[in-house]
C-alpha cells in the first residue's frame, strides 16, 4: 500500500470526520481545553440530532402508525467503512482497498390476536470502492412473512425472501457478478396434545445476470415432514423438545441437464436446556444425494448441525461452540456440490451496560467429491480455511450504536489458484431510528 494512497484516504476520512463534527456542533467552534469539554460538545451535538429527528416527525409517524393501524414501523440506517488488504481474495495480496457501505432499511409488522402477524422488510445496500470503482454495486433485500392462526392449535407460516446482489469479481478488470435469489415457502403445523406434526414446502430460485454463468442458474423444490414433541417434564422441568423429520429436494439446472439431482435426508433433533446455564441444539441425520446423470456417483454422508452454549457472569457473557456438516451446491467447474465441515467457537461479553465485546474462531473444510479440470489438468479440489474475528459494539444512545471489527481469514487449497489470505478492519454504525 503506497504512502500516497494512505495520504489520500486519510484526507478523505479526516474530511468526513470534520464534516460530521461540524454538523453535530451546528456551527459552534469550541476550544477543547479538557476531555470533559469534548464530551459536552459531543453530547450537545447528539442532543441536537435528536431534536432534528423530532423535527422530521419520524417518532410521531411511528407512534400514530402503531396506535391507529396496529403496524409497528422500524426504520434504520447502517454505515460501514472497511479496509481490506486483498479485495479480490486472490493469492496475490497486493490488492488493497477501502470500501464504504450504506444500508437504509425499514420493517413493518402487524399483529392481531385473532389471526396472527404479518410483516415486511426492505433494505438497500450501496457499496463503493475507493480504488476499484468498477466494483461499485447497489444491492437490495426484501422479506415478507405471515404467521397465521386460522383455528385453535393450527399455525400456518408463509415466507418470501428476495435479494438482488453483486459479488466482487475474481480479479481486477472483471465485472461484478450479479445474481438474484428468490425463495417462497409455507409451513403448516398442528398442536395435538404434546405432539406437533408439520409439513412444509419451499421453492428456491437463483438466476445470474449474463451468459457467462447461465449454466449454473438453478431452482430447487424442497418438501419437509416433521413430528416433534415437548419433553420438558421428562427432562426434569427444563424446557426441551425432540423431533424426527424427513426432508426431500429436487434440483434443476435449466441450461445444464446433467447437473440436475435429487436428495433426501432423515434426521432427529433435540433442543434442550441443560444444567449449569447451558443449552443444546443438535440435529443429526443421514443425507442421500442422487445426481440424475448416470456417470455421476451418489453421495451418502452423515450430516449434523450441533450447537452448545453456556451463559456466564449472570448473563453478561456467553460462549458457544458447534459443528456443522452438509452438502453445498457448487459453482466450481462441472462439480455439483461439495462436502462442507465447519467447526466454530464464539464468545460475547458485556463489559458495561453500553459496551460489548465479541470474538470468534472457525475452521472449515470443503471437499469436492468429483474431479474437475483446471488449465486442462484433472484435479480433485479440497480446501481448508481458518478465520478469526474480534469486535466491539458501543451504544452511544438508543438510536446510535458504534462498531469496530477486525477479521483475519486464510484458505489453503489443493489448487493453488484458490489460496488466499485476507485482513479486514472496519468501523461502522447502526442507527435504529
């Protein structure tokens, strides 16, 4: 990273900081004779920003919406500046950049004691790159849900999620990879004594923009059958539930017939409160994936999703760890999927009522079952990745939360072109308005 680039970026950050300070101070030019005086000026600026929010009538509109219509509105704004030393996640780490992300959003929820609840949310994301402007992208996310109770003991959940996103290109000079995801699902369950049978359906569709990735456009239809039971009494009064289930899926690639496949998975699951302020969520099953093409092999792994957590310091701290194994759809060469194994640890500690610290560590293995072609050579891809992150959140006011994060990630692959190391440092804020 050149000194000239550091100087330019530094001037930009300094200029933004000065502008924000001038806005919060509203024209005053104090002399900072002490730390206390700085605090007074900052608090004065925050107070005046609250007055500005009152002037915009946001709080009044939210209150009237809830009182007259029964709709709870939750607008918000997020912003983040991130420095990365490997913006394209390539073996060559001499590709740094500073990115800026702005995410305005709003959600609305309507609750009726008789029929249930209905809600929608929308978020836009504006991503700007300082050095690689050709990677700038505007994303959007939409979610709608309904939890309905047409009769006693019967619950119908309906969900739809839509996103339009752009993934950073693999190297400089290439265009952003744009794609759309759309998912629609319904789940019906009925409480019968201590048993709850349920059945669900979900359709997922992914579509890439441009002919380059047409071959991996796909849709998936999933069916879910589950029978669960409350076992709180059997486990000494600690809230617990067990379930058995069968999931089934059909994957179709519109432009590549030999990539289609079907799968089923039978599993058992336990959610339980344990002694010593611990809790467990464990799902273990057998997965069977069957490609339609005769020249492809079936795949039958034991899958798992296990999470164990513990609360400490009277709820001020929480540590958790888990393991997950599952097949994942692949875009590498002509491989249909890879076998993913993930081990992870997380910790959260509330240092003060306003200040929270976070840390995490993860180890991941992605193993492609088949052989792919790279540069005309047949290879079997197997990746190992490790990552860690530390961060802090500080609630300045109810409507202003500041964040600072550091992330380190490294991937080692049997194919050296997929190796990379990456450091990210970011500062951001969340404003629930």
